[in-house]
C-alpha cells in the first residue's frame, strides 16, 4: 500500500524479477494501467490489462488451485508401522511443478467488482497448500482499499508493506 510515486511499482518489478530468477515461481500479473510499469515483461509471463483479462486470470487461478488440491489430497505415505495413510498437503516444486504467484496492481480499482472481490478473497484463503500466493497492490487508502473485512484480515495477517506514506495516511 502506498500513494502515487511511493515505490510500489519498483517493489513489484523487483519481486517479479526475483520470482523469475528463482526458477520455481510462475508469475501472473494484472495491471489496469495498460503496462505503464511492466512493459518489459510482455511475452515473458501472463499479463492482463482489461476486465476480461482479469476474469480469465481469476478463472485460471481457481481451476489450477482446484486441480492442485485434488492431486494433493490423493497422495498417500507409509507411516512407521507400514500403514498407508493420507499425506499432509505440502507442495514440492521438484515433484509437483512451480509455485504460482499472482500480482494485482491498482487493486482498489478492481475491488469494486463484487464477483472479482469474492473470488480473490476465496483464493487468498485457500491457496497456500497448493503452492500458490498473491500480492495485492493498492493506493493510500490502506486496508480500506480492499473492501472486504475477511480479505483485509487475511492480508494484514500475512504481510502489509507501506511505501513512503504521507503523514496524514500513516497509521
């Protein structure tokens, strides 16, 4: 969270570069500013700029999370007594493939779409075990920009990073 010029875009570019350099994170990005900050990444990974792109990304994330959860729930291990039992869901990039991380720039503009907001809230609640994660980037309204109290609570518990906030917005 930060006001215009506060460093959110630069922080996101660094996070995207780190994700690509790691080799185990598949990034996805939605930028309603029409790639103002992220044009260098065109063709490298999926980037959306329109509401239709946003909806495709959300549907893709949902379908992939459901697929990953179904696959993880079928894994069995042998305990120390030789009995087969369900394994605790843990994502292993060497076996299961890359982690997925999605970034949503200017989230406060997108959060007004109720169906999108509900989908992202559900995604944030259920994605960890399936090797997925998300970052929501917003302006100076702080956690109020995220509209939904469940989503605000989830984001506040995970991480809240402030970028050069003016004194009147610092809390």
